[in-house]
C-alpha cells in the first residue's frame, strides 16, 4: 500500500493535492505534508489544499491565477472578463495587469485577481468560454481590438468545434443586466446563423 510520501511524489507536477485524498492517518498525512513543504516539494495554497508545481532554481512554481480562482470559487458560473476574456477569444494582444473573472454573487477576494460580480443565474450552466463571450459583448469596441469581423469568425469556429453551445447562450442572454450584451448578441446572431433560435 502506498504511503502518503509515495502518493505526493507520484502526483504529477502542476497538480493540486487535497488532504482528504491522501492515504493514512490524519497525523501521518499532516507530518508528510509538513515535510514536503519544508523540502520544497509542495506549496500550501489554503487549508487542506497544496500545490505540486515544477521545481526551479528559484523554488517551486505556483499555479496560474485562474486555477487558484477555480479552486476557491468553483468552475460553475465563473469565466474570464475584460481583457482576460478578449485573450481567451484571441481578439486582443493586450495582457491584463491582473486576471479578471466574472462570477455569480461571490464576495470573496483573491490576490492578483479582479472579480466582477454578475447576477444572471443562467450563467451557472455556461462554460468559461461562453461567459467570456458575454463579457466581451458588454463592450466589444474596447476589448475586441482585432475588430468585429474577427470576433464573428472566432464565434463561428467555436460553434463548429463545440466549445460554445448556442442553446445555452440563447437561454442566458435575456437574463443579462447589460442591454449592450443583448443588443450585440442579436447582431452577432445575424452573422452567425447557428446562434439563432
């Protein structure tokens, strides 16, 4: 039977390690995790959760901010916003100073992440790319530097490869508080036939 230390060492790099998934008694788990942190094999992220990064000469790498946010917030109803959304769609070269994420009703604070609270509960059924599209449609003239035609083409491709689901988007759009989202989605639907009901 594998020990806690064996399990930690067998965990692939760039993975979270959760205390409840480790074998052994609580005391053995606590001691093994403490040793792993001191040895630089793990980084403690929050109570009960550690991260196994890639060792470098400067120490262990930490996870991307979006992974930390998904760990804390979950993945349902969470997606990129602002320039983070534009980068997710490949329609800007801008790099945001901090990761921007839209979430439903969260009041948490995260380091290096700007959270934008939205109230549309239909977003719970959307994936991150679909949420990013709704966020872009709030102000496409600001975030889509590649131009409207570039976004239209990206949306066509995303529908074709299944990374966005028109039915769920059509369900979510009416609940958006921003009129701009509803108007721009209507215009987008005129150009991308598969978005129409």
